[in-house]
């Protein structure tokens, strides 16, 4: 299992160079991340967007664009369409959002004519490295499914498990989060958690160990589990944290990022190719980490 982002980068370097299509690429933090990945030989970028702005930013950050592809499109929506089509037509392997609204690029990803649909629900997984936890883990879903039903949660778990397999963990431990660790008929999150646990036990959810409901402390703290008498392979040692709702996931993500000082890499799963949709507040380092993770998935 990969223990940190340095090891993740070493794994990525073992794969083939991948083409990355960047929609509305005139963002300094995005171009810094792309520059780093390009210079390390991980990606060959196709920069779609306002060529003059892209070139100005590239000059300011010392990014040599001489041998790289730039597709000059002034309109952000048209840039999203072109960038998505490049991936759909297999002219690029990875799609990355630049400086445009997430809704704009998602509309094109879901376009029935040229999008990246597979029939599975999309979900976002974020891989974290944090000083206060003994290993890397992912949280999901933080961006797409507002109030996922049981079947959608099953697909979100499967997306996350696929990601963990790609980085070398054969049987990840999935903690299904809720406010409490006992089933309460008045709390849908606990009912879903219990059902997902049983689906895993029956073999309907494969290649992982699912357990819930677990409160956040029970999912990540062995000491908390000892105090509360919780015994499970997952409790206190989770590899995947499944959030009950988007609100809970978003709060968890921002808490880990801004208070926990976590390093992270975000990826959209469930599409026909890896998609990087980062926040404007994310650092260029986190965006670079996301590219590293996407190249590993693309090589799988």
C-alpha cells in the first residue's frame, strides 16, 4: 500500500506518459501543476482555452510551451466541449478542469453524444495524507451525490475500491459513516450502513471489507473503539470513509484540508476516463497530486 504522496509519485513514474486535456487552461495554479507533471514525464498536455492568457501565465511561471499543443478557444463552454471531446475520441487519456465552473464541464462530461458516461453514477474520491493518521485513506463522495440512496452508495463504494486497487491495496476497509455506531430506525444513514455491511457479507459488494454504521472517531481511532467496545476489522483502521451525504463529505474534506493540514488528490470516478475537477482554493501541489493519481488510474 502507498504510504504517502512521494511513493504515489514513484508509482506514477513507472507508468506510460498520458495525454491530459485541460479545459479553460488559463489558471496559474493549474498550469503550475501541469508544468510539474510535464517536466517529470508523466503527461503530455493539450491546453484548451484562451491562448494569449495561457502563454502569458506560462511565461510568468517559466513553463516552456514550444512543443506543446494549444487549442485557442475564447469561450469557456466551447473549451469544455472541445476538451471533453478529445478524451471521448481517445485523443487524450485524462480530462482536467481549468478556470471554469464545475457545472460547465460536468454538463459536457454527461453529454450523451460525446461525453464520458458509463452508466455508473459519478463520484469524487479524495486521497489524503495527514500527519494524525497512520496511513493514506480516501473520502467519498464529496462533490456529486447530494443525498445518495442505498444503490448509489453501493456504486460510490465500488468506485472507491477500484481506486484503492489501482494504488496497490487489494482489500480496502470501508467505514460507512454516520453520527452514531448503532442502527437507529430514525437515522437513514445508519440503516443504509447496516444494509451495505450485509451486502458486503453476502458478496454483493466485492473485494473489500465494509462495516457500519461507524461514527468518525470509531472509523479512525483504535482508542475510541476500545473505549466503546467496537470490534471490527474496519474500526479504527479505515482505508475508505463513505460520507452519508454531500454536506457531510464537504465538511469533512474542508476540515481535513484547512484544520488537519492534509495533503490531497481528488479524482472523479465512474466515467470512461479519469477526470480532475479541483476547487479554485486547492493549491497547485494538490492539483499536481491529482494529476499524479489520474495518470496511475489511466495506466490501469
